[in-house]
């Protein structure tokens, strides 16, 4: 089925495919009712996906795919089970498209694959160095079973990630610094500074007494667990003064 504007000449934008369960090849219980969404123009790849899935959609480019997916999310609470895009569309284009699906409800948990069978070594390296897709695959040698296995795997991963992300309650109390907290903090700092000034003669007498008893340092460093936790305190024993 082709969808196009009624006021313009017919032009292919995106297509919806549906295969009856009796016609679909190698039906498996876990594989029924899976929908694919393919972005690209390679008819051979689309044909292979039609054989592997019960139904699916195909768009020629990222812009058309974005428009189609917006409509799907409006009229249905369930998105496709996987989104596969041709790597030839370009790294930057697919990166921006991935940002779109990541920020769209009902799409942010859908596995996103890049079909890279026609990519050069340099292009594959770029997708690997700056990853955003769940996987870069080659449908030519992957096979139906492995593809569906990958989809099930990434759907489980996505569901687990979504489950551990606890949403912030809008009615949760907000921690704010009140004027009373600021006044208390200021009071603590001022009193501590005054005590250090007033007790400085006592500290000086302790330093002199320690220097008379030992030639070692007045302060020694005590290491504590953690990174850079070196705490300096007054020497308190002959063993520490050595």
C-alpha cells in the first residue's frame, strides 16, 4: 500500500507490508506479530524482511520515516519491534534520527539496527568509533533466526533498562536552601574561625612542647581510605614522631 498526498501526483513515500500467517515462512511462536520498520531503498532487503516478519513498514529516507513513525505513535500505543536503517543514509543522518526515536514515546525502547552490508571499512569504523545504534548488522548473511534472536535480545535489554529507570515524582519534595539554613551555616563558620584565633596561643604552646621533646615533625600525615585522604594531626606518640 502506498500513501501519498491526494493533491499531488502519486509518489512513493513509505509502504506498509502485511503477510498472512499461513503464507509467512518458518513461523515460530515467539516470532508472530512482529513488525519491522525499514529505512532505505534496497528492495532485496525489504523482500527478505517481509519473509521473516508478519508485517512491517518501509520508508525511503529518514525524513519520511520520521513522519510515518509520528503517525504510528499517534494512532497506536505500540511501535514496531525493530527499526533497521541502511548505513548508506549516512552516520550524521542516522545519529539525528536515533535522537528522534530516543526522545519519542513508544519508540525509545525499540531496538535500532544499522544495516551495514554495503558500507566501506572506513564507514564501518566510524559507526564503531561513534556508536549510537544497538547493533550494526549485515542482513545478507545473518539469516532469519539470528535476526529475530538479536531483536528479542535487544528488546529484553531495553525493557530491563526501562524498568530500572525510576521516574521522578512531580509531587516529590524539592530540597531547597532556606534562609535559616544559610544563617546556620554562616554561624558555624564564624564561630569556628573565632575559636581557632582564640586558641592559637594554646596551639603554639603545644607545638613548642613537642619540639622540645622530639626533633621530629610536629604534624604527621595519617592516611585514610579513599583517594587523596591524607589527614594531618598533632604528633601523639614517640612512634609517630620518628
